[in-house]
C-alpha cells in the first residue's frame, strides 16, 4: 500500500449495506426468502458487501416450547386416528 493520496484511500472503499430484519416466526423458508429479498435489494442499490444482523428474543423461544405438544392430542384416539393401508397396490389398472 502506498503512503499518501486520497485516490489510494477511495479505491479501498466498498459500498456496503447493513440489513436488520426480524425473522418470520416459525417459518424458515419464508425467513430465508426475506433475507434473499433484502440482500437482493441492497445489491441493487450498489452495495457490494451486505451485513445481516438479527435479534433473538429468548422469550419467544420459551413461548414456542409451550406450543410444542409432543404427545398431547396425538395420543388421544377420540381426536387423532392414523390408518395405514398396508396391502401392496398395483401401479397400473386395467380399465374396461
């Protein structure tokens, strides 16, 4: 690096963007699409470096645990019933 001129310094400047957005709750595909859209918008405005920041709310994680029901209504036969049709099926059928 040479010592001195303003031209040397300006050649090192990289246009950047800082993007901060909340995730889409409990929806990873929509969250990733949101990140992609925001990054594309930043790049369209000439940013060559995009920094993504996120804030995690630990209270949301705790609330989500209360929504998770690993055995609840799935173990109630009056609410949930799983039927499995086991006999093999023919892929082709002859139509008369």
